[in-house]
């Protein structure tokens, strides 16, 4: 398996090999964000890429948004689009080195970018980063790609085995409003931290 590290991801951006990039906030996450009332909540978007969800949040009054990505280029792209986005909320590092406590973590193509051997560690880290009753919300692929490089897919049953020890799963169902190329291949999850 290729070494999936900072250089790998930066190289993908430099070569414009970013098939996961929608060029806009995903419909599912936009609809979830639109029903949030408390704009003071602290939000984390790991593996944020070009940060369209962060941009949408910020432009809609959610200013306590933090983004993390291994590669510098997507964070630079986000900052160019929104120069007023606080630089101390742009974190260029390994997600597993991320610190802080967040009320909401948004998942959009990050889980599937990680080597599957890290999925248990991902769930543990998400639990660690969330406040009491904090939520992990997002999209997961419901398909086995058979890849040895990202994206890595899987099944609902497999994912539940990682999340159930750490979260109350409030919603975990086939996504009804995926973008056309992903229709029928995504699950939408809302998981609340177990205390």
C-alpha cells in the first residue's frame, strides 16, 4: 500500500487529482447545517480539503469553525477564498495530533481517506475531541471499492462496530440527498458522544 502521508495528499492537490472535491458544500451537510440554531458552537472539520463546508458555515455566521488537513494547499485555497477566516482556526497537521474540544464534528470524505486499519483509532479520537453530548455528523460510503488507495469503503455493519462503543447512533441510514454520482452509495450518520 502506498504511504498515505502529507506528501501523498499534497501531491494529489498539486496534480489536481481530487475526485472527491465537489466544488461546493455537500447537499446533505448543507441541509443539516441549515437547521442548526446555535451559531456559537465550536465545530471541527477534519480532512477538510478545500473546505466548502467551512466556507458555508463561516458565511452563515458560524465563526467558531476549525479545519484540519494534512496538506497545506487546500488550507491555502480556503484562506484565499475567505481571507477573513481566522488563521489560528486553519490547522495543517495530522488529524490524530488535533487537540481541543468541539460541539460538532462534520465528516465529509475524511473517514474514507484513512487506511481502514485506523478506523478504531478514528472513533476513539472523535470521542476524545467531542464535548459531552457532542455530535459527529456526516457521510460515509456504503460500498466496497476494493481499493488499496483512497477512497476506502465499507458497510454499515462494519462502521457500527467502530462507532457503537463510543457513540449513541441517532441516525444511520442511506442518504436520500446525495449528489448524483454518489446516489445509493452513501450513508448519513448522526452519532452523539457517550459520556
